[in-house]
C-alpha cells in the first residue's frame, strides 16, 4: 500500500466527505437555538487552527503518518501506548459511524432488519474497497463525493418549497448572547466534525504532491464549514429552533415536510443516499487509519489481512457499544467528546507540534554551530 498515491483533489474529496459524512444528518449546536449556524462558523475558525497544527506537523515529517512520526518526537518507549490508543480510537469511531448508519436505516426503511445484517453488509463492501489500497479509496471518493453533493443540493432546493420555510426562524441573531454559542462550539462541534480531520495525518504520506499541503487542509475545513452552515440555515428555516433542538435527525424531519402538488412526497431516499455516501467516507477513513496504524506497529508490509481483521472487530463493536440510540448519544456527548476527543484531537497534537518545533530548532542550531 505504501507504493500507491492519491492526488490533491482525491484527498480533498475524501476528507471533506469524511468530515460532513454523517454530520449533516444530525443537529449540531442546538443549544444555541436560532444561532446554531453561527456555532458552525465559530467552530470552523477553531478547525482552521487545528488543521494548521496537523499540516505543520506533516511538513516536519512529510513522508510519515501521525503514528510514524511519534518515535521521532517523543521517543521510542513513550510511543507505543499512544499508538495503541490511536488504533483503538480509530477503530471505535469506525464502529460508531457504522452504528449511526444502521440507526438511521432502522428508523426509516429497514425497520425490522437486525442491525447486525445492515452493519455487516456495509462493512463487507467497505473492506472490499479498502483492500484495493488508498488509490482505490481515492478514486471511489471521486465517484461518491459528487453523488453526495448532488443529493444535498437537491434536498436544499426541495426544502425551499416547504410551506413552513421561514428565514425569520434564524432571528434574532445573537438573541441569547454569545455564551450559548461558545458552549456548543467547545468541546462538541469543534471536535465533531472539525477535530476529526486529524485522520488526514494518516493520508498525507500517500499524497503525490505535498507542496500545497497547507492549502488543501485549509480548503477542506472551509468547504466543510460552508456546507454545514448552509445546511443548518435550511433546516432551521423549515423546522425552527425549538423543533430542531428536539429531534434526532433534523434533516430527515425537514425533508419529510416536502410535498410538491400533493403528489411528490417522502424524499427519505435522498437522505438515505446521502448517509450511505457519507458513511462510506467516515468508516473508510477511520478503518484506513486503524489499519495503517496496526501495520506500523507490527511492521507489516501489507494491510489486506488487517482490514479483514478490523471488519470482524468493528461489526460486533458497533452492535454492543450501546443498547439503544439514547444511551449511544449520551455516551458520545458526555464522555467520549470531553475525555477522548479533546485529548487526542487537540491537546496531544498541539503538544507534539511544540516538541517537534523545539527539536527542529535545536537540531538546526546544532548543525549551524
């Protein structure tokens, strides 16, 4: 796999699709009420800072993934616990993305289908794609991403036809002050989805041209922020802040209100299409990161068998992680976000950058002397 490469556009498609993958279906920033769209814009600024950290680290070690550069930054013996931690982290988040996908299908078109069959079928297709290597994944991104964006724009156009559509639902701006916005931004929206872009550090070594690495990273965050902001504006204009804050899948709820001439209704299939496309990127990204990490750890020359092993772990993990959707969401918001996302997405990478910066300065000063 180390011989294959992807170009800048493929990386852009994969990581933007990864960030917005299953995010648009959920209601982010609901605590800020009508200012939820401002939560996204504010979190995007933090996302740009995080992307700067990731790309700066990658510029110091351009041919190495996040886990490969750890021994050169913090030393060989301190490295292994963090490699194990990130592998577990990536694997767990892949299982959560699968569970998101299955829960949406169970709530819409596959009501009586056991989750294990939904998740198992999807993971089978996902592993088949990933076994082809990062180049295959990048080419699939070129195919799937336009489908995702096309579905999203069609949904937005349909929402404009909803009788309840009222842009005044977004007023008054800053009606509750700036405090609710900040509370929603950190740690929730900053880490999901912007902090999840840390996975890009597992793809950087496979980029065929690293000259514009920072520009690609910033373009990814800006595109994600704009798409999510526009999506939130459309949903809030249809549902209003009160309903938006009390439904599991606000985009699905808003789309169900579409009725054209009392004939064209129930556009749930578009949401399902988006979710399938989005989870393709999300699960693929996390699984790829975990497989590459395992290959680094055990010095494996190929990852095809690793993907098969991960598939047998991710499927049952997605099933047993929580008994129901409510407990699943509470675990993610109350524990994972603060005690897992924040350290691994924000604190540790910033610490790594500081140490790497000092090491580079010290080594350059030593060479000059």
